[in-house]
């Protein structure tokens, strides 16, 4: 449960804090966050694009974390849940795992583009590091939990 809470907290920080700063022609600077991009897209009428950014960058990862917390709670010996319910929740979590964090993939293209371009430069913000830490915790959580169970 603590891992899931830390993962959710890091995701919220990563989605709200600036994930990147773009400097164009060495004069103009723009900072943006995932939720800021989604809000801007919604206010300008780009509903589908806003859904893609907010869905893949925040909503799907948060659903994945919540389902992971539920799976961890259901696998705890003191809980009396049906095995079929646990498998269904685990399958749903795997589904959302496939669609979450696409924004990090797109951010890597943005950074790569700035490295080969002479017109703009991208600097990762603190939000990107919180986002990547959330991803790392999500990836290593099964190993951390397995090692914690073995040490008891």
C-alpha cells in the first residue's frame, strides 16, 4: 500500500509540476505540465487531443496505480476476496499498463528533436523527474515487494 501511495504521489507531482521548458531562438521560454497542456487543449476546443494527453499522461496511469493497490490488497492473506476477482483486477491493471505513460515516450521525441535542431532547446523540468521516478517505482514494485516478503 505504501508503494502505491508513493507511486500515486509522484505521478500527481509529475503531472502538475513543469515537465519541460522550451527555449525558442534563445529568446522565448515556455514551461508546461501535463495537466496544463490538457487544460489549454480543452479551453481551445481540442477535446480529442486533450483526452489523449490527459488520458495517457494522467488518468490511465492513475487507474493503473489504483488497480495495483487493489491487487496488492487482495493478495494479502488477511483479505478474503475471490480468486476470480483478483485475476480480473490484475488483467485490468495490465490493460492500463499498456496505455499509460505514452507522454514520456512523446517527451523523449521532443528532447531528441531539440538535440538535432538549432531553433529550439528543451530542458527537462522537475515534473519529468517525478514522473520518471513514478515509472521506475511502478516497474520495480513487484521486485521490492517480493524481497520485502522474503526478508520476513
